[in-house]
């Protein structure tokens, strides 16, 4: 497996909060992936390739509650659970005039790294996925 490291940040990432007090959960939602458009790393992913990869990821990771993400991009292709900060819960295709996007929703975890993400978001920091 080859790791492709990307730096994707979007201005339209939304921060959602559900519940109150100890039951409060924070989520991030917005564009997670894009196809048919050049990204910051000068790559263009074909729609069919991206669609296949997303379906496999949904089946193997999201549906199995294993779709973890770290505070920063990991150097290796497997996320270290000790550094897990978010868990992607959904990805759905959205078509725009200029590209195909996959809108996602991820729960900010109650792990130490997740708490850092939560505090950054509370302080107004814009993060990417």
C-alpha cells in the first residue's frame, strides 16, 4: 500500500456541537476529498478511481468504526490509535461545476489528541481534513 499524503484545507468546513455538558460532542463537516480537479499537490484523481476508493473505505473503515484520523497526517499509512483525534462517520458525493467533492462528517474523539482538536476549534482555528 502506498501512502499519498495530502494537505487539504477548505474554508467551508463547519464545526457542529451536539449535546451539552458532559454529553457534548463536537463534529467537523465539509469537503474531505475531491476528484476531477487539481489539488494543492498538483494531482487530479479521476472520478471512477475516487468513487471506488471511497466505497472501499466506507466498507472497510467507516462501517467498521475504524476510520480514524490523526491531529496531523501520519508518516505511515496506518493511523496510530494513540494519536487518533477524529473518526470519520460518513462520506457522500457532491457534484459541483468544477469538480466532484466528497462531503464528510467526523466526530472529534475524547482522546488526548481529540481534545487538542476540540480546543483549537473552540479557539476559532480552521482545520482541514
